[in-house]
C-alpha cells in the first residue's frame, strides 16, 4: 500500500550542502523556528513539531545536520554556522527561535547568538564534553570530521554559552534520562538564574532521553513559550 503524506512541507530542498524541509503557515508568519535534531537522527523525525508550529502561525525549518540524513558531508566545525545559514530560509524579517533536542539542544544554546535567536528551547541538551567523548570514541552514529568537530566542541562550552545567552531559554529534561543526566540541565538553569537570565526549567517525572520530544503537551508548551518570547521581542 502506498503511503501518502497529507500534510507535506511547503518546500524540500538543499541549501549550502544541507538538506532541509520548510513548513509555512497559511497566512503571514508571526515568527520562525529552526528545528535541530539529535545525534544520529534526521529532519523527518521532527516533522510533527514543525506541523504544530505551522498550526500556530509559525514558519519552521528542519534540516539534516552534516553527516546525517541527506546531508552527506561529515559534521565539522561549521555546525553553529550551519544553523545561521538554515535560519535564512525562514521568511524574511520575522523573529526567530531555535528548538533542539539532545545534541540539537546543545547546538541551540551555543548557536543562538550567531543565528540571532530571540528564544531557545533545549530538550535534554547534551554537553560538549559528552559529545566529545562520543565523537572521539567512535560511538556516534554519524559521519564526522573528528579533529574539526572536536575543536569546535572544545571551544564551545554550553554552560558558558547559556550564561552569555540573553534571550529567554526553556529547558525541558526528563528525570529518567538514561543518556544525559538531568543534573546537567539543573546546572544550566542554576547558572542562568545566577546571571539573571530569563529561564524556565521543567523537570519531567520519569520518561527517558527521547520521551519529551514528541509529547503533545510539551510540544504545545514550547510553542506557547516561543510565541510569547517572539512577541515580547518584536
């Protein structure tokens, strides 16, 4: 039986070596969101969230990071610059946010300034040290230019970036996360609070490393967070 996608992206293409899918609302977009997947994942895994954003008048672009999906070149030190490059695909002039999970959560935090983000949502964000270990040990499930990527991770600590980040940050982390301990987000939230940065941290009982990403309640919560932040910054 042939499966028909009844709610496809408005555009699927390639930009600067990065495969992407662009979702546009029916009317004029009130903002835009760049969606960042985790290690070993790909853009299609987050179409559900892109469609939810579109329902609320937000444009969304999901893309395959290098070494993933249909973006064949190995991941390297361009990973933050790639976020800013893909953000250019959103409608011109709209405020933008970043939403990432795991490795994507780390990247949302460290790339926010370069991408000119007005809000960030990080779900069970990975740490630079954890990613360096995975890349160096060969345990990651994606192609990587190891020296280049390791150098980037060494230079971009997420705690430093989180404190430096002035826009609102929503942290979501499952207490049952078996890959990235919730203590990591606790430390990020504490550092943000001490620095006086606008932060909302939600500890989710139970769950695991992937359970929050596709939960409808938490998707709606993050959409409301993004809308409020983008409207406040407009």
